[in-house]
């Protein structure tokens, strides 16, 4: 008998299945957000090929052994990582400014 993902999923508890669904939904939201920021899937990128496109990291919705949902963030090219860090820093500064002005 071949063990498939469906067989493994069938052995998981409802809590694990729900946590996995939640993690996959959050990963999907991150994919959508990255797409809106101009990032594209890096599946088409070949090793050593120069391109100006921003490539997003591999995102997977997973569940820990104890049943907690998480999103695994995989490797990302350095240029794309720098751009993502810049975007996140600007968003954090904007959020900090909003909080400071509402106090």
C-alpha cells in the first residue's frame, strides 16, 4: 500500500486538519499581498539568470507536531529579500507614526 497525503491527512485529528487549513489560508493571504507588491512566483527563475523581477519566497501552511498552525517561509533571492525588508520597515514606521498621532 502506498501512503499518500490523503491517507496521512485522514489519520490526523480534526484539530490538526483545522490548524492546517488555517495555516494554508494565511499563506494564501501572504501570496496575495506579495503579488500586490509586485512580487512574482519564482518557479520560472533559472539558476544564475539575471532578472529585475522580485521573487517571493516559498510559503507553505503547515502544522507543528503539537497541532499549532504556522506558515513556513522558504528561501528568497537577496534582491527580493532586501525589497521585502524595505517594505516591511516602511509599513512598521507608518504604523508607529499612526499610533503616535492617535495618542
